[in-house]
């Protein structure tokens, strides 16, 4: 994996500014790369992920972060919208990047696909129904871990309750990442999937 150093930060910021589309809302903010990159590095270190499914691509800020840290990842992004500039750039820069335009609620887990993802990153529809639907899809893939974005954001702090109460029998919070000093509610929760063999 790449070391999070000055060059890493400079490269990420340049690529985010020049090679990705401008997010319409939210997204991994390149201005805070130096602070948030170590969290992504830590997530990869804990999960030992080789294959990631990302639900909610936006313009690819998180995909760029994960792939910049570990360029040999197999990284599959799904989003209802299509950001051509970002998709083209990431596909050209990283051989293991794949994008599918689809509603995550319509993803079908076929026989033999269970266990193909080490980590599922949920950062799509942030409504209670959307988060619940994405968790249900993610669990069908039987990943070892699920990562959630914005779990303590004031406008959808219910995400933490969904994880820790509604899915307490299926998910265990391994680590919480919070960056409230950067902007209120920027947080991620890394969860281990329990009873994955059932």
C-alpha cells in the first residue's frame, strides 16, 4: 500500500480537482485529504480487503481514495447516476475499477456470488428505507465487513441506530471514524458481519 505522505496528498488532491466531476452534493472532500486518508488506509488494513463493492459512487471521491491507497484492488461501484468523466478516469487509471449504473435495490445476488466481496461500502440513498435496503443487499453477498458513511450526520443520524439496534444481531461496530472538526457529522462506521456462514 502507498504511504500517506505529502506526495500522496498532492496526487489525490490534483486528481480529485482535475480528473473527477464536481459532486452535486456531499462526497469525499479533497480539501481534507491529509486528515481523512489515514482512515481509509486503516479500513483497508483492518479488513485486508481485496474486493470492494461500493453502493453510491457519486463522482468517485471515495473510490479514488481507496484505489490510490491500494491500486490493485478489485473495486466495483454501483450508482443510479453516471459520472462519465470520473468513471472514464478511474477505469483508465486502475485496471480493477468497474462501474455499473443501477439502482442498488435492484441488485440480484446470484448463486456463487456470496463471499466475493470482502467489504461493502454503503454510501448511497441515505433515507432509512434506502439504508435498510442497501444493508439487506449487502448481507446477501456475505462480506466480512460493511462500511457506512455519514452515520452521525445530523440530517440522518438514524443510520447509527439502524446499525447498532435494528441490525445488532448481524453487525458489530469495529471502529468509528469521526471528523466533526472538519464538518459536522462527517463520520464512518466499520462493521464486522456476524454469523456470516448462515
